[in-house]
C-alpha cells in the first residue's frame, strides 16, 4: 500500500511543462520610504490573471507570458496598492520592473483567513478572529507558540520548560491534562491534533510559518470533535518562482541553540521547499534539557490558475527530559533541583499530506486531501513508569463550495465529508524510582479509533451588509480496545461508539466598512480518550468505561473594526455551558498516585475578551489585550460553585514597537497573569505574575540580526502551579501539597539570519 501511494506521488510530480514562445517579467518590491524589501507582496498581471508572490527578499518572477502590453499590480497588507501600466513583454526576453509601495494601515476587510474551511475576509465571520502575520511571528524567532499568541486575549499557556512544547488553553478549557486539548490545531488546513485530542507543538514549524489564524468558539459544526473552544491554523510559506533560501542561527542562555535553513524555488508552475532545523537547550532546572531535529519537504504543482496539487512531508525527532516539580520552599529559593531522576520522552513524528484543489468557473471549488501520520513515543512524565506507544493515523476529507445567487443575494454552500482511523499499540512498564530499572508490564493493548463526519454550512448575504451563517455536522466515533495483558474477568477489552450532532448559527453585520457586529450560537463536543475509557489515563490513571463525552454550548456577541485605519479593535462577550466536562482528580483513599478521570457535571465559563492595536505612525504602534474569565461549577456535589483550577479571572498583555528608518525595530512586551486556584476545592492559590520582554531586531537587504532579553526584571514565576491531596498510609490522613515548575530567570537570545 505504501509503495502504491509513493508511486502516485512520484508520478504526479514528474509532469513536465511544455515549452512556449513566451517572455517573462521579474523585479523587486520595496518600501518607498525606507527602502526595505516587502516580502509576500502579491503580483498580478491584470489582463491574463497570472501572478505570483514576492519572496522574503522582495524578489519575484512571472514566466510563460505571451508577448504583449500589460498592466501589472502589486498588493500587500499594510501598503497602498501600486499599478504599473504599458509594460511590454517580448518573446524570449525577461523584462525588469520595480514596485515602490507606500506604507498604509491595514483594513479589516482586506484580511482573509482559511481557518473557516474557505477563504473569507474577517468582516464576514461571526466569531472572534485573530491573525498573527509574518512580522509578529518573526518576533518569536520561531521558537515556540506561546510567544506568538501573546497578542491573543483569553489564552492561558504553560511554557513549562522553555522549549518547543507548550500547553495552550482557550477560555480556561482543557487544562486538566498534561497536553493541549480542546483546541484543534491545523497546518495548512490539515489537522495536526491526534484523534484523542492531544496536540504536540513539536509538529508546528514556526520557522516557516507565514501566518497564524485563530478562530475562537466551538468549531465542531465544521471540524467535528476536539475543537470545542476554537481552531488554530498555521499557514506555511509558499515557495516562490526562481531560487531562494534562508539560513539562520541563534544562541542564548542555558546553551540554547537553533540552526535552521531552507531552499525554495520554482519554475513553470512547479515549486518546492526543502527545510531543516536543529534545536537544543540545557534548560534552567537540572535534567530539563531538550533537543529536536526536523526536516521537511513541500512540492507544489500549479497546473493552471484553477488547479493545484500539493504534497508535504515533515519528520521530527525530539528528546525531552522532565525534571518534575518543586515544592514551595524550593520554588521561593529558586532551586534548580530535579525531583525526577529518569522521567522524559523520546518521540519521532512523521507527517505526510496530499492536497488537490480545483476551481470550476469561479463558482464551484473542490478540496480533497489525504494524510498519514505516524508517531513513536517512549517515556513517562514521572519516574515510576515507562510507556511505549506507536500511533498510526490515516485520514482525509473531500469538500465542495458552491457559489450562487439566492433571491438575488450572494449565497455560498459548503458540503463535506471527513474520516479518520487512528491505531495505537501501547505498553506500560513499572520502573524502580531509585534505580530506574524497568519492571513488570502493567498495561498492554491495541486501540482503534474510527471517526466519520458529514457537514453542510450555508453563508447567505441577507443584505449587502448582513451575512448569515448556518451549519450542522454529524459525527460517529467508534472505539475498540484489545487488552493484551489481562485475561478472563480481568480482561478490559471493550468497544463502544458515540455520535453527535453539532449545529451552529452565526451572523456578521457591517453597517460600514470599518465596523462589524458579530455573534454566534454553537455547540461543540469532545469524546473521551480510549485511555480514559478502558485502560485509564495514559499517565497511569484508573479505567472508567462509563465516561461520557464533553458537550459545550457557546453564546457570543462582539464587535470589531477600525477607526481611521489607525485603531484596530475587537471585543466579545461569551458564555459557555459545559455538560459532563471531564476532569482528573487524585482520590487518596483509592490510589494516592494515579488520577481518576470523571465527568464533573455542569460548569459555566463566561467572560470578556478585548484587543486593541493603534498605529501612531507607520513606524510606531502599540497593542493591548485583556480578558476576564469566570469559570465555575454549577452546584457540583463535590465542589459546589467553586472556581475551576488554573483559570485566572484577569489576564492582560500589552506592548509597543518602533521601527527606525535605517532598519532597526525595538519592541517591548508586558504580560500579566492574575492569581488563580491551584485545585478545584479552592484550598490553595497561586499569586500570579508579571513579565517584561525586550527585543531589538535589525533587518536590511535580506540580513537580520536580533537580541532578545526575556524576563527583563528577573521575576520568579511559575509556569505550572498545581495542588493536590496526598495520603499518608501510616496515619491514614490526607494533606495538601503544592507543586511548581519555575519559569526561566532573565535570559538572553541572539539571532542572525540571511535570506537570498
């Protein structure tokens, strides 16, 4: 089967272009005021609708143009479009042109996103939308997702060891596990999230990301399980015509080293990207080292302006030590002592994806894809066990968009089907916490997850200013677990199935081009993991075959817009009603070491999210975002109306950036996390923290150098703060223990890179 698929890939990309008696145009795009190159500008020959996108060094080339006189346009976000007329293209000749564009502020109705399954401008979307462009991503140095999300309100992150892994939560959901869950993460529109809801951000390549799109609220009506609080789509850079590349090196505190590079180019409708990256850090705590290596390939064949085939493959090999937690005294003393001696993970991850898109007459768009993922992992989060798993996922989707007029108004219908099969072979062994010696097999089995989904969504322009969006999806999930360890009455083998309908209604009203009023009512669901149902948590929990799916209903109303193209703003009020939210608890009387997953009844998350960005000039801007969250139980038998753990009421981020004309940009960011409870019983509270980060970046003619000072004022803060009861087997008493993972003290990172 694999040989057959590989043969198809090779056949599709050996198509040769037929030579023509044509000419070409080439040139650069620059900022008229500063002389800096403008990357990712769209270049279009108006008469024949043939175009390209400028590379990172501002260069572009369009080939296979029939001789003639043409009008050529350049368009880029944040700049005034420029048009060159009477450009003559001659047979066999390469005509040079140059665009000098004036900077301008971004208009919201110019920004498009694809996280809603089709390209839409954000003024037509009935949910909160946040877009981080290339400039914002560059400020992170491609290091981790936490820094890229600082401009998004309502995001709680746990950057536990300052490496490529992060735990991300929207609106206080999903923090009951050791991984990101409740958020669907996509790369170029294809899911990176495992069927069981886990997302490992090692699979996200920020080095080659062009844009990050965030769509808040349940997206189950389009995507099915897992995206109950939103979707994050990482859009990777598209290779350009010609030959281009980038090399980059960075070094920072605790021997943090990154080396990366790529080569990309194209000719006659065929383009390619070959990339690689190496990352290493010794970490701040003892035994907190982490390293990873990745290689990737992207191949694109643009048959014409309506038909495209794209193949991507990424391989990641990562090792990470897990030093464990500190007690309060150690945390206050800034101890670097590791409480774990052996815990850690080794992972390798392969992701392949084939996408075919075609447009028929501009009114019908077809999207099909098939993807295969393979993940091998070995390790454990604590010393007491070692787990090995082998996960194989095969999935795909086919969808069509139909554009037509209904009652004289624009109407767009999306119809789609998706499927996913994920198999996991898992073994868990006990481990001596003193010597690290591997002991007896404690769990072994094979799991099989099958999901089928069908959906339809209609966007209807009720008036020229009011867009209505209605959708519904049906999902069927089948679970199978085969116990390879136990027999007879102790055999935990089982099967079950879960089905769900996920409806959605949204609207976007635009009284003028500078204001959008939006709202939605949507339902999302997330099925439990196989490990939670049959074999207990993958971290050693107790099986619970009666665990129910989580269901969430979201109500939201908001506004976004701009004032004089200088102030960009967004604000939304939301209320999320949870039914059967899943949480893990330690019950000391049953087992003091292993969590029990259970449905905790009804909870309610309500709050406010606001964001502002103001451009004093084209060189100087500030941003600020604030979120208020009230996440509580609804008269739970154990917790009453307590606040859910790790859900701070207030979070605030702000920053400023100034770009000097000679190429230097200085930026300052401030982050505030309010106090929050470390447990659901409200027994212990963490005081929260504030951080300040400073960065200087110089860019000129493809060269970039930067210096970043993180945690400028050397704040002692916790990236992870948790409290639980422990059980004394001698006295049969329980007592509270609080645990912390500290963030890095003040640290420095320097980077240089060159684009060619």
